[in-house]
């Protein structure tokens, strides 16, 4: 039986209640870029689960008799009709797995711990929080068994809203995408990585430099589509499998030099793929490059284990062990904050995943 069939829910009696989940964003170390089918990844990815950048979502539910989906949505306490089409599309994708969407009226409220338009992609945290809240309705009806199935189905549902949301359910690390390097890995949902991680990586910090809060000129959705006919696609997908395998070995050994080299290579590979697409595009800004050069100069001079990664945008994630936090934060404040829009940066760290409140 395929996982998709296993996740289909049977009908169950109408119930009433309210659930609330807080789910974090995540930062990919090995990047997913390119998809096929319904939100399936062309290559495996591996990410740190964050702690402070979270979306909190409450869903109040009660039985209804009308046909179709019935929901209201408040973002940061205000009605947000612009989100309705995306939520309708999400509900249409998951209704076979969550039939209670047709028999219950939903009142959804959502908020982020990080500033709106701060340049942090909130799709991973928001869609995973919503998926978890919806799945709790099913759990309250007694339709879910072992906790592992809950986490798998939550990741499966979240993926259908946003691919990277599959990796926000648990921590400290998650993978997504079938690969021989990870037992139990799947195209359909994320897999938690808890074992064989050197203690130094469980203390890792992520300081996010907000270089540009503006809307990206090219969306991630379009960027993924451009991988379909990309001249380097096949080599990249194979490279990602190799990098997942190598990164797992590095993180078991605690080799910080190799970690920094591979993570930065992955970040620059992602942006190189964008620049080699047809049409080509560049999401880095001049201040992004200035920060990278400042970071490399600082690392050569101090030998401190500070590295960067990038998402599909201009902002820079600085990764480093907690033991070096004081010196690195001082460097950020004195040398890097000036490159941030309005001097803004966000301090975060590796986390343990979503929590029911």
C-alpha cells in the first residue's frame, strides 16, 4: 500500500473544539531545487529545524451542513482575504486525506513570531502549523494511532502546501526526499534525524541577516519549474545525493571545517543554478556579496567556525556553534549590521520541532 492510500481518512462523526500549534521554519543545508508531480522533490534535502522563527496557528472547528469548504482566516488579528485562494488550493489537495474539511466549519487564526515582510520565508512554518492543527482534529476523533504516523502524515500534508514545510515538523534535523543514505527516507514526507549528530551541532545558532525585505523578482515556484529543462539538472540532483551522504558523515564526526565548506558550496550552487537557468535570474544583492566577503575575511583572521547559507533570496543565514556566540555577535553588530536593511537581523538557533499549545 502506498503512503498516499494509507493517509486517506475514513468518515467520522462531527466534533467540535479548538487546537493550536506553533511550528518553526527551517533552513536547508543541502538544498531542494526542482520538483515534479504534486510537490515531489527532484533531489533529497537536509535541514536544521529552527527555534524562534515560528508560526502559531489556531483552528476552531464545528460541524456544518453546507456543501464545500467553509473557513475564515485572520492573520495577525486581521482578515486576510489574499490568503484565501492559496488555502482553498491546499484544502482541495488534502481533502481526500482530511474529509472533515467538508463537514466542519473552520475559524483559523495565524501569527508569526518574526516581523511581517522580514524576508524570512514563512511558508514552511505556516503550512506545517496549519497541517498539524488540521491533523489534530483527526486525532481527536480517534482516527490516528501511533505518534510516528501522526508526524508522518503531518509532514505529508504540510508538503502539499509548501514543499519545505515537510521539514518543519520535528528536529533537530530533517530530511526530505528518498535517498539511500537515510533509512526510511521518503518523497512523500520528511524524516527526522536525531541520531549520530555530534553534540556541537545541537548547539548551532542561526543569525539571519535581513539584506532585502522586498518581494523576490522571481518566485521559488518559478525557480523550481526552470529546473525542468535546466542543462545542469541531472548533475545537480546526483550531487545532492552525494552531499546528503557526506554531510551526515561530517555531522557524526563533528568536523566543522568540512561542514562549513559543504554548506557554503550548497548555498552557492543553489544561486548558480538560478543564474544558469533560462531565463536566468539573480536573487543576491550587492550587500549579500559584501557580507560574504566580510565573513570570509573574518574567518581567515580569527579561525572561528562561522559560515553562511542562503535560501532563494538575498538574505544571509550565519551558522555557528553557541560557544562562539559572543565573539560572532560582536562581529555582526560592528561589521555586518550596516549591510542589513534598517540594520535588522534575527537571532535563532537549532530547535526540536513543532509544539502543540
